[in-house]
C-alpha cells in the first residue's frame, strides 16, 4: 500500500491556560500576606490602579445601600445541622435577589471596608502573633563589639553568626567554614568558644548536650555526674533511670534531682527573640455563633486588598494618545490588567467564603461539641457540594486560616481520613480518633498503663474499627511514648 500525504479535519476540545487564568489560579492559593505583597507590586507597576480606602463608590450608587450589600456578601450563616439553601446555587445560575455567599453578586470586594465587620470587636489579637521587635541575629550582633577580636576575627565571627538558626544553635561544620574562609580549624574553634560566651547562655551550641552544658557551667552546676548525664541524653529519653543512675554514679533519687535541674534550663535559648522569617498569622475567615443557634461565617475584611480602577484617568490618557500607537497599546494593556485584578480579587474572596461556609456546614459537630464529633471529610466532598473542581478547593484551603470559638485553624485541618465504624455506619474522622487515643492515655495511672493492643480493644468498644499499627502511628504522631516508656515514667515519678 502506497503512502501519500493527505489532510484531515478533526474537532476537539482543549483547555487554554491564558496568562490571566494562570494568574487567577496563583491568586487563589496565595495567603493573605502574600496577596498583599502581590497587590502592592501591581499598584506600583500599573498607573490605572489606585489604593482604595473603603469609602469610594465608583458606580455612583447610594453609599449606605452599597455598604449594606458589602456586609451581606462578607457574611454567610450556616444553621446547626442543616445547609443554607444559598450554598446550593451554582456559579452560572445566581439569582439577582440572592445574598450571603452568592458567587455571582455585584459587590466589589476589591474595595471592601471593615464597616460592620465582626472581627473589629473580636477577641482575636493580631499583635499577639507577631514576632519580637529585636531578632536573635540583631541581639548577637550588638554583642560582638564586646568581644576582644581583631578586625579579621570579627569578619569570621560575623560569618559564623549567620550560621545560627532561630533556636540559637550553630549548625555549620567547623571544617567547612575553615575551608570556605581559608583559616585554620583551631582559629575557628577559638572564635566559636568566644561566641559561646554571648547572651543568652547556650547560643552557638552545636547540639542539645552542649547547649545545656554551657548553661550548667554558667550556673556552676556542671560536675562529673551531670557531665555523664549530658553524655547519655539518649538513655534519658528512654526513661531507663536505673541504668542511667548507675552510669552517672548516683542513686535514682539523686538522678531525679539532676533531671529537674535540666528541666529548668532552656533547650532553645534563641527562641526568646524574634526570627527574621517569622510572620504574623491572621485569619482569612471568622466563625461565630449566632443568637439563632447557627454559625456566622465572615471574611476578615482587614486582610482584603482594596484596589480601584481609575476609569476617568484611563479615558483622559486614552483620548490623548489617539495618535500614539505605542502609548495607546500600553494604556489598553494596563486597563485590561487592572480590570482582571479587580475581578480576580472579587472572585477569590467569594470563593473563600463559599468553601469556608461548606466546611462549617460539614463540620458542624466540631464547632458545636468539639473534636470528638468531627466527621471524615475529603476535598471532593466539599467540591461536589459547591460545584467546583477539587483542585480549586485544594488551592483555596492552602495557607488560609479560620478563627473559630475553639481557636485558630488552617482550613485543611478540617479534612481528615475516615476510620471505619464497627457497625458499618458512618466512619470516624482520623482527628477524632487521635483525640480518643490521647484521652485514653491521659487517664492512665501507674497500674493502668494501656498497651496499643488494649487501646485497640477500647476503641473497638466505642465503635471504631482500627488496627494496632494505626494506633501506634497516631500515638507517635502526637509524640506519646510507648506503654513501656510510660510505665517507667510512672515508676520514677516523671
């Protein structure tokens, strides 16, 4: 059969990822801090964008009516045990009379103000989550002048200071620094010893034992038994006090006194100072109980960037640049980008509200009664309920936080795996099972320490079908020692 070229016409569908769509997806997964930084960049680069104050009304509508619209769109209400009918409205079928969490509303979120916002009177304090004014690095740098170092040694010390982590530990290898700076190892070690005299005591330690040793030496408590204890911290972690007391050459009671002195020390001396990478965590959504017995879901308007498109300035520039093709193209591109940004911020805010409202609806038991009543929940469950794609829900819940009467939680916290039920009914969430394990262990006494097998039996009696290896995995994830180690801790009163 001879081969010959020919033309064929085929029809197919393909998703085109335009730059605007890619940017919209990026905006969706940004945290409120990252979003603010992005908007600041856009304000600097686009002359048509202006920073909103929350009082503008570029549509010429009544300000009082517009403020009421903003408040309604910023808040949704979820009743105990039942869904709000408004949450079932798909993106493409929004009624013009809809309120609350509607997706197709006319509210301009890019200029939303804080009027009527519940977070203004909330007990949430953003300042409580901010880092200290002075960082550990700044504190140590200020003390370098107190050390009698030559000019070249100060350069080495300054380089070594940059290798200290937030906890105050010196994590770099001395030999590597020696090679990098072209100096002898002994010289680096000498400078390191001098840096270890800085405050807070324990900084520039290379491990936990050295950190505690520096503090004990400062207090005049570093004797031979204590040195032996520091050399065998791994044995202490296993709570084998009888063997450890023998190694240290003291009695068990004396060893307990030594351990008590260690507990008075700071294992992370640098944490008393702010870190350069620390950032405040502010919630994107607030949850509060309403007098009617439901839950009010409200966006944190203070974290929503407020930007406006200056249409009047655009009209003036566009009319003045009719004869300048390059200027006309530039201002048209700025106009399109500004329009896109305002709409994307609008869509992002409403999508977050919609997802958060569905989470509250699904996890109503958690908000009302606690973690024991948390239901198994998957991203697909929320995506199907609000008629969005699962990947969209995943992006919305990343780096987004919800302030609730029970504390501050990341939205992803409410998605947990399902543990089967013994009677074949609705499963239990992994988070609630972890809490059950924690409660069972917290009720232990010296004579009632429960093995993992015993915990399995007790959980099965509560209707939780769980394997022993799963119990062990959950216990270890909560940093709870094994039953053998817990017995030793009870025996020695630890």
